[in-house]
C-alpha cells in the first residue's frame, strides 16, 4: 500500500509515493533521481550512502523514507555553492588528492560536513573518529584526513553557507 | 602546514616552469607536465556526486536482472523448475546455464567458467538461473519461486584434501587430481648450492583468503538491439577488452557487433579483472527480452563470486654462503584455486618468477600446483602472485639475518640487485633504485637505532618488494600491440586522446592527459581523454599488472612523433626556419637558435587544419619478449614468460607496531615507505597509490579473511563481519618517492600501485617478532594467535635470557 509523502531534499520538496518499507536510499536514487548517494553494501556497514538528516550524518540504506518526513535531508548534490562553485570540503578533496575511485567520496564528504558543522576546529583524532564509519579502499585515508583539516581552516577563515 | 599550502598551489603559473637559461632540448628529463601533482580530471564531478557509475544509469524501457544462487558448494543440478516464476506478473523471462553453455575464462587454455552453472555447481552462491523483471523487487520475488533440485556432492575446501580425495570426487571432470596446473621451474644446481651454504633455513608459510572489497559492487547494463544485432554493454570492469572478447565467445556474436563502455568505476584491485557473471547475464537477458537489462550485485553477491587472493601453502628454503650472499632458494607452493580457473596458471607462475627479485638469486627451484576447491574462485588481487612469496622470503631473510647476527638491513642491502641485472630466469631489470629505497626507509624511520632495542610489546620491522611494469604477454596467443592510442588534433576538439584504457579509480585518464601534454608541448588541461570504450578508443588490454602508465606512455610518445613533425613543418613555413630546429613548449613553438622566431602552438594547428583537415596519428606499444630463441647464440632461452616485464618498480617499508599483550591486539603505529616508481608522472597520485597499498595489505595482514563453514557456506559476506581497516586503524604514514629515472621507459616511468603492497605483510610480521619475540607463519595475525603464542612462550621459555623481558 503506497502512500504519498513529502521529502525535503536539498531545500526542495519532493512528493513521492512510497511503501512503508521503502528505504531512503532507494527513494533518493530511484524515485528522486539523485544518484550521488551511493549504495556500497545496503547493510549500514560502509557509509557510502551517508546523507545529512537535520544536519546529522545518517545511513540512507538503513533508514525508512517515511521516517524522514518533515526533516531536512542534504545529499551530496545539495552542497554545491552559488554559481556552481564547490563547497570548501569538496574543493579540498579535489586539491589534496582525496579522491580516487570516488565511490566513497559523497558519503565521506557528508560525514566531514556533519563534523565541521558541529565542530569547526576538529583535531586529527576527531576527524578520524568521525570518518571511521566510512570505508575507503583506495586512498589509505591519509589524503582524506588532510583534506578535511584543510577544509576546516578555509571554512573557519572564509565562512560558508 | 607549509607543505599543504604549497600543495594547494597546483595551478602553477608559467613562471613556475620557466626554462630560461637551460636549453630544454638538452635535457629530456626536464618535464613541465609530467611530474606535477595536478588534481585528477575527474575530481570535481566525483566530489559533486555527478560521476555516473553503471548502477546510476537508466535507459528507456530498462528492466532489472537478478541471479538465483546455489545453496550448495558442490552439487549436481538435477532439475530447475521456473514455471511459477514466469507466472509472476512483471517477470519477463528466466534463463538457466543451458542457454549459454560456452565456456569463458581470461586464460583461454583453461577456460572453464560458464555464465550460469551448467549441470553442476562448484561453490556456494554460484549462479544457477537468472530473471528479468520490470523492477528489482519483482525480480527478487521471482527468484524465490524458482525450484532447484540438487544432488549434493562431497565438498572439498582444502587443497590438500582436494588432491587426496580426487579419486573419489572431481570438481572438474577434465582436471585429474583436482589440479588446474602443476609446474616446475629449475634454474642452476640448487642441491649443490645448498650443500655449500653456511646458513640454511626452511619454513612453511600459509596465507589467508582476503578479497578486494572495492566499494562499488559489480554492475552491468546491457542493451541489445534486435533490429541490427548490436549489443552495447556498460560495465564496471578493469578489462574492457577481455570482457569484450569473452562476451563474443559466450553470446556467439562477433566482436564488431559488441561495444563495451566503461562509466565511472568504483575500484577494482583485480576483482574486476575478469568478466563477471553479472555481465553475461545482463547481455543474455537483454538479448532475450529485447530491452535494456541492468544487473547490479548486492554486497553479499560480490563476496560469493569474488576472485580474491589465492591462499598459498608454501615451503621455502633459503641458503646463504658464509658472507651472507643468497646461494639458493627452493620453493614449493600449493595454491588454493577455488572453483574455476580464471587467472590461475598466470598466478601460479608469477609466484615462481617473484623469487628472482629484488635480490640476486643464482640458483632457484620452484614446484607449484594450483588446486581446485569448492570455494569462490581466487584470481587477481593487487600485487598478484607477488604478495605471498614476498612475505615468505622477506621473513626468512629476517630470520637468516638473526642467525648470522647481522641486521636484516645489512643482509638485504648486500643481496639487493642493481641496474642492469639479469636474473637466472632471464628476467632483466634495466634500472633500479631498490638500494636507495631500503636506505631511505631505514634512515628516515630510525630502524637501525630501534631494531632489537624497543621495550617488550613494541617492535620495528622492515621489508622490500617490487613489481612488474608494462607486462610482456597477452593472455591468448597473439602478438598484437598491447596498447594503441589515437590522437586527434584540430581546431574543433583541440587535442583528443582515444584509448580504450580503463580508469578504475587509479587516475589513468589524468596521467595520460599529462603525458600527451608533455609530449606535445601543451598543458594537461588542453587534452581531452576518450577512454574506456572499445568502439571509440583504440585497443588496450586493460588495467592490470601495473601496465597502463608504461604502455600508454610508450604509445603516446609514438603517436606524437608524427603530430609534432607535421605541426613543426607547418610552423616552419610560417616562421621561415627549419622544422627540425623548432621546439614546442608551453603552448608555443619557437626556434631553438633564434628565440624571437616563435608563434602560438594553436596558430600552427589552425594553419595545418585549414589546409589538411584534422591531424590524426596512431601509436602503439608492444613489450619486448625475452623468451624463445636467442638470435645470436641460437640457444633456446629458457625463462618464465610470466613476470617478464620491460622494467620493474620497487618499494621498501618499515613498520612500527605495538602489541597489546593483554588483548593480543596489534597496532601499526607508523609506516615509513620509500618507493622507486621511476618518474612520478603525478606525485600526488603516486602517494595516493602507496598509501592505499599500505592500507590494503595492512588489512589483509591483520584482519581480512573470508570464512566458510564445513559445507562451504560463506560466513562473512559483508563488511560487518569481514573487517577492513577504517581511519582508526591507520598508522602515521611517511611515504617517500626516491629520485629515479629509467632511461629505457617512456618518460622514465615505472609502476607504483602494486609494488608498494608487497613489503607490508613481511614488514608487519617482522615488526611483531621484534615486539614480542614470536614469529608467525600464518595470516592474518589475529589477537587470538598473539595471545596463544604469548602463553606458549611463557610456559616454554620463561627462563630465557633474551633481551626482551618475557
């Protein structure tokens, strides 16, 4: 039995028909069509599907879509700045070589954003701890951590939306 | 912070690479585009979430395919009844293995896999039938309605048991003894050499069963056009060519009617280095229903069908003379092949070749066999065939150094090869900075000051490694060039490189753009790369064996000769000088003798194009072959063809560990690495490859292992129970690129993505020994093993007088 719900994704309200058991990840990817949110495991282990729900990193693959009504969901597509500019975290990931295959990247960036929103001056340990739920098999994480450190500095200097 | 600040200034201004005062033509190493840490060309779309992977694609009318998987590891398929599945609304068709019985395999001499099981299943989770339905949920529901009747057979999970019980049960009817292949390679007089050795040590080593864990599961989208018989396949693969070829065999469609395209690829590490059942099933279903069909694996399907690293059971004996020079190696290897052949023979003989470097080995004997078991097939995994023997050899050398009473560093330096080394198996190393790697890693880590001197529970260990670059042979009998590139230059598209090479995340598209720009005297941003498509791109074998940068670099250099000549001839006419006096650098063409005679590069292109139209040139690369008849002596050159390579990359690592003696847990605290990758085309990418390599084998050394129950059922087919390193497990990493230039290689390049995984196992194992005085010969080294060993040590040697407090 499908029901019509409203989901606020990246400041736009989408009306979608969902089953009670439909997962947020599938709704975002297949019904809304935002494929930047990745499915790496479907079991809440790898973090590739991380989105922000009311600013907090959550795993879309183990979250029911109907439970997200009335909440603000941010996916990787929602980070883009005015005029198409990259968010400082995105820019830092590019500049510091923190991207290889790119499949973990959207989730990794959103976890980092969740951290920096809450704690603009994280220590290296804070960053490692926060990103420990996001698996990357390419980079060895070093450049990812460097990128988040660099983004935190830019962010605290220049500010960002 | 300074390092970081300068790093972010990647966008160098022309002043940053001003060549004033140094004539560029006198120094071929003086690169402007190669050797720069430019960010990846695909970086921005990946951070924006706009990169399209196969699983993100949708085509008009597309439907979904799902695979029914075996619940037995070894059984005869008596009957498959899918009539109920066909009745389910939304189901379009069901196929079984009988519909596509042609065998495929990346090594054609041993091809024995089918798209779906035919007649019998050989591992738990093997595909037995597949469904196409309007949506994934219906396809999944239909799988439940397929009844498969099995007659179970004995399950063989251990290669020794498999050989022993072969008379009773065969996994493949045409493989007696359950052996895929057995081989021997003997060089020199090993027994005589051992008899004369002062120090001889023999040990057994057993490696584990890790898999790649690439984050993007296999995905394939096939679109068959019934009107013209063309098949277009988008797939997450490392080997578009081999996939293309095998698809042609299985579907019985000529290759020129099949096109393979690679969208963004979410990692491979060897695991996408063969065709996958998902790809065959998508194509078969699409041809049957006449609509596009997408098959994307769930994570557990990736585990069920993974082609992870071969568990190896190795007996290794090594002998040194009184001065510590290696005299002989005797190596016996039993490899666990899993259910199907795949890369099997290749990996077997790689392990044989890997004995001969990076040390001088005058006598060597290899005996090995690759044995079928009822497990998911093993295959190519980062550092294929090298990781296991490297672990054994580097640990043995550590032990031998202790026997001799010298530092492992001294022993390894003593035996390390130098440039121009020819191995006894005829492998030739034109250039190496291996000693510099060892020296750098040891000096930067303070190894000599720490080794043997740290408090109990803390240890330091070192090891070296190397890997092939560029490879020497195709996997099927053919002498065609391994890589071809086509470069088009005109006023419309600028410069475009066409090559079917696969960027699987390692960054080859960026590196190829840098190499084209270097050779043509323009900027890397000026180069468009059309890669990963068998119809648009010129031929390439694929991304494996660390071959791509070398092979594409050579082909690019060749293609650019004609282009540069024509552009120079055109410019020469415009400038009034000779073409052979012109230099192209920094988007300008100028006379090397009269620097006032210069014009913008694109003006010459414009002039050329308006007279002749587009300028197009081809280049290709064929590696040298070092086996066959020696033309001078007329002798047949014996030699392992596998492992031969135009050049080799090297790496050395020092790992510092802490062992928690209460919990047995091992913490790698710091890694100091030094690598010889020739010219680093993109140093930032090189660092990324090396850091990723360390993480990759740190995980496989300490945590990663696939477990099967007695019936062959996979027990940890998910990232929850199969543990990979997270940020929290990662040590501090100090990676160093040693100054190196291979004059025989295009741009002086060598590999970096696989050599750097080699030293990790032994460096950690040696460090654990330094920490707690226990040597481990099994992987992964778990806390349980550590605790058990410490307990045994206490009861057996509590009164020892060793430097460590026991």
